């Protein structure tokens, strides 16, 4: 499956992924500047991504804890998610996310 990212300059980066991969790991392997300071333990917001609106409802809803952390993320918006909390599934082939 493929995942597409838009970096801060608007350049599109396509990465290969497998079902079960975390979006954070795929983004980091593609060279995107997502820190993931807490190593995916949902204790920071340094892996914040903005999910393209057409893909947002395809994801499982964010937990209350994730929503609380997103309140602290710079440039957060209604389709923001923590990439450490997104585990790729079959129906997410072609997912598009933007680095804020």
C-alpha cells in the first residue's frame, strides 16, 4: 500500500507501507521531520499530521487523550491526528497527510 505526505513546502512524498504499520514510522522512514519524542507513547504532540479531509473519516476516532494532546499541537485543525496513533489498515491505501 502507499501513503502520501505533503511536506512543509508542499512537495508530495510517497511511501510504501504495510497494513499494521504505524503512520509515524512510515513518515520518519520517508525522511519527514516528525520527532515522535515520546516514541509513540502518546505523551507529546511532535508527530502531529493533518489528514486530508477525504481520508479523515476513514480513520478510527481519536481517543480523548489524543484530542487533549492535539489541543497543544501548533497549527492543529479539525483533521489533525497524532501519527503514532494511526495504524494502517487495508482501506487506507492512498492516505494523504500533510506535515503542519
